[in-house]
C-alpha cells in the first residue's frame, strides 16, 4: 500500500473515532440533561409535598385546641379567602399571557447580537432573557396562592364546624399526612438515585470530552497548516483568550432542554479559568458595549467591515469609540454562580456570521 493510501486510511479511522466519541458525548449529555431536569422536578415536588404536610399539621393542631372565633375574625378570614381567590385569578391570566408571549417570540431567540446601533436590541435581549424566569416565578406563585387558599378554607371549616365535623377534618388530615410522607419517601429515593447516576455519567463524559478535544486539536492544527496565508482579507485574527477549552462550536446543535429542538450557535464558547483576560483579536474600533441580563456585558469591535463580539465579560476597559490594537486587553471573563467562567465569541462579516475557528490563528493552550 502506497503512502497516500496509508495516510488516507489513517485519517478515515481517526475521523470515525471522533464521530463515535461525538455521538457518545451527545448521548451522555442528553441523559445528563434529562436527569437534571428530572431531579429538579423531583425536588420541586418534594418542596410542594412538604408544604402540604406542614399545612395539614397546623390544621390538626387547630382542631386539638378547640378554639372558637368571633364574627369579626370569621369575616376577616372570609375576606382573606376572597382576596386570595382574586389574586389567583389574576395570576392565571398573567401566566397565560406569558405563555402566549413566549410562543410569539420563539423565532427571535437567535437574533440577539448584532445591529448594535439599534435601540431595540437591548429591549429584545431584556424581554427574552426575563421571559423564562418570569414564567417560572408566576408558576410557583400560583402554586403558593393555591396552598394558602386551601389552608384558609380549612381554617374556616374548623372554626365553623361542629365537634363531629372538626374530628372528621382532623381524621382526614392525619390520613393525608400518612399518604404525603409515603410519597415523600419515594421521591427522596428517586432523587438520590438520579443524582448518583449523574455522578457516574459526568465522570464518563469528562473522559470522552478530553479524548475528543485532544483529537480535534490535532485536526485543527493540521487545518491551520493547510490554510493559505493569503486569504480574502488583510486581517489575521488571534484568539480572544490565551488559554481555555473549546466547549461550544459554531453551527446547529440540539437544544439543552428540548432535545427535539435545534438551536444555532452564532460563535464559539471557551471555558477558561476565573478572571481570564480577554484581548482584541485584531485592530479595530469599539462599536458597542451592551449590558446583557444573565450574560453580564457584550463588547462589539469593528475591524473595517468585520465585527468581533465578546460576550459574558466583566470589568470592561475600553469605551465606545476607542481604537484598540491587536492584543489590547478588553475585559475579563465573568464567572457564573456555579463557578463556571465561559467566554462566548462571535465573528461577523457585515451581517453574515462566520465560523470563528476558520479565521482565528494559532491554538488555545
């Protein structure tokens, strides 16, 4: 077998190995995401049931004290119940409006950056970022109102009932507590099992990702060597950070939560150490500095028709209109509440998004 054939065969085997690793990683990530959602749901249900147990215990104690209340107190409780019902009706309407708003804006979630001169982009970012959080808050608020409403109804039933009715209420609450505690025991077991499974899967994922990153680094080095130094632009872009791990690539991928939904990554994501400095990839003018809810700041630099976007950064040094030389410091990568520092970087030519890996020179340490 001649040398070109040997090289071609070796390349094919390497590509197949990389494809298998990528497939395994996607499968593990999908399972991890599903397990995480499942665990979060179980924990929410546990909190919900624990509240019901405490509420039932309060009603039992109320029956045992054999208290009577006056007309004014009864009217006060009835008024409180009326207010709770009205608030819940308003909450239901608001929640339905949020669902409708989210549906209407479903096609705009990939149109967040660029057109930096437009005043509407910040409003769009704010609306889309807060929509999901607000929807979850409204859902929890509705559940809390329902709990409070039920507890007030039980109090009125105790105060207004005769001895036999009160004993029946207490009996029902005792049975309810027994049933809820059994459900809680099962939910705690399921939650612990899911978290244990995630630990094993995460270790497996780290190993496969490390192997894949090493293999892809070799491929990228070869591509850089093969690329002609004379491109269709006079610019030679450097990486925005000196060291890091590439964890998100340009293009279409599966949604983090809804696996049947595909999402578009307009750039690349680089995992870095805490307070990692960010540098200008090429000489240019600072076009915009945006404060993005949930993503700290985004800096956009104009390189004569090419635009670089640095997102999830803090401590921004330049101002809008400043001229930066290649390698000038811009900011630091922000750290999330979970202790993760990840830079999102995009490269555009006019209004056309580019794959940064095809234009950035060199490699990450």
